[in-house]
């Protein structure tokens, strides 16, 4: 998946960068 | 997100479409450990990629299952605030294997609909096996 996320510091984090181990992604609803 | 002990050997990432500035407050509110990574996806690209859509107003606000869930949260001391964002967007869960391939998804059908921990553990265990 060609998806880029944003970290808490505003930095861009490609989803592909999480590769290397199994990842459980919990996709949340609204926070605010 | 649950505080239950996470499966061994798995990276956990929480993703929300809320602005990145809200992630820190969310972590503090739920006392999430540092091991749980939090990311924002304001454009909801991940939601679309995983097929996590939006629910109807009736499903989100009028369904008794939702109110039962909120009552449970209130009983445990949670105090929901009036929402300021899209309440109809649903979430879900996904497990990616070490190669980044999606091995399992669970698309929530309503705000209260979450997979059980056993189901998540089983999905993680399968993803840890070579394909």
C-alpha cells in the first residue's frame, strides 16, 4: 500500500517503513 | 485501544484521521505505553486502502448496540466529550506481515464493533508464519 502517515511531530512516515516485522494496525475513529 | 497485553513480537500502530496534534493528548488520556505508535491519516488514505468506510447516522447514533457500548465506557469512568469531528467514519484493524502485505483485516460495522482479542492474536500468529 502506497500510504504515508503523519507522526505526532508532523513528520511523514511511509507505511512501507514499518516493514520488517508483523504490524497490528488499529485504525481508530475520531479522537476529538 | 485496549490495555490488554499485546501479542508477543508484534509492532502496534494506532492510526486516526484526527489532526496529528491530538495524538499526544490521546496517548495521555488512555495512558498508552510508548510501544504503541500513533499516527495520523488526515486524508484517510489508509482507511480507503483497507476498505474502512463510513456508517449511517442511524447506525452510529441510534443503534442500541452503540448505547450499550457507551454505557459500558461510562461505567468504567470514561467521559466522552461532544465530538468535533466526523463521527460516521468507521475504523477497523489490520495485520501486516513482515513484508508489508495485508494478511488480515477487520472492518468495524459500527462504533462498538471491534474484533475480539483472541481473533487478533490468531491473525498475528498467522502473519508470523511464512506464507
